C-alpha cells in the first residue's frame, strides 16, 4: 500500500509486509482445508506426510491368474497382491495392477513384460500428505476384484478409512469442523487487520494536519 502526502506528494510505504502476511495466511487457510492429493514428493508448506495403502480383503481372480502390482515409471519392485495384505501405490510413478498367469515367474516381472497383460490403474488417488494440524497418520482403502470387462480387470472401492497415530479412526466430521474453525479464525483475523490498516491510513493525514496547525 502506498500513501501520498497531500502537501509534498512524496510516496510513503505503509504496512505492506503485515498486510501481505495476513493475506497469505488467509489464502493458505482457505485453499488447504482438506487432504492433499499431490503427485510430487515435496510437501506443501504446513503439511505432513501420511501413509496411504490399498488392501483386498477378498480376492478371487480367474483360475490360473494372479494380480501383480508395480510402477510404470521410475524404479521400483513388483509384488503379488494377496488378500488382507496392504500394499503401497503411487500416482507419481503410475502404479498399475496386472492380471498375470501364475506360470509367469517373478524374475520376468518388469514394466516391459507386464505391460502386455491386462491391467488397470488403482481406482483411487493417492493421499500422501495432510495439513499439519490434522491427526490423520494413515489412510487405508479397501478394494475388490469385480471381474474382467473388455479384457481388462475391473477394480472397485469398498471403503476408505483414515487413522491417527494410535490406529483410531479419525472422524471426517470432526476434521472438517476443525478446518472450518481455523479458516474462519484466519478470515476474521485478516478482516480485522485490513480494517486496522485502512483506519490508520485515513487517520494519518488528519494527524499531520493537526501537527502542522499546532506548530504554526
């Protein structure tokens, strides 16, 4: 904010850093009230990492077939999906689930060879970070194998649960209310700071006029 002196027309810088700080705080609270679903490894400011895994509670692939999970980009291993055993996935590295004959040995599991077999992407986006004020530490998404459509495996979502560091379920309602309260407090603080800055800018010329009259 630039204020002009009505007598000598010299610009003076007001409390721009303070205003900018509150505006940045306001924007951060408004745009970050929720779980972060990013593909980058770098966390956004004010966020913390969480672990997101997938699990099939029941798995019945066609006879002589098994499901293999692995990345399509970068380095990483492939593993067989087993019922009840969680496994990691990544949006960034393009995780895919492959339907492969059981007679294909593990030594042949690589991006080039597995790409020839029916495959599907996980039906859920990875959650790798949350706001630092959130109690969420782990995210578990339960999946089910629904069959083959157009020669491709179909994977469905059964449920998704968020847990804190002690393994207790985090209520989505409680989390949303907390975020709304933080956002409301930030907006109120920004509004108050803006009003104060505007009042100061209006009162300053009057104070200078009073000082000049008193000195004369």
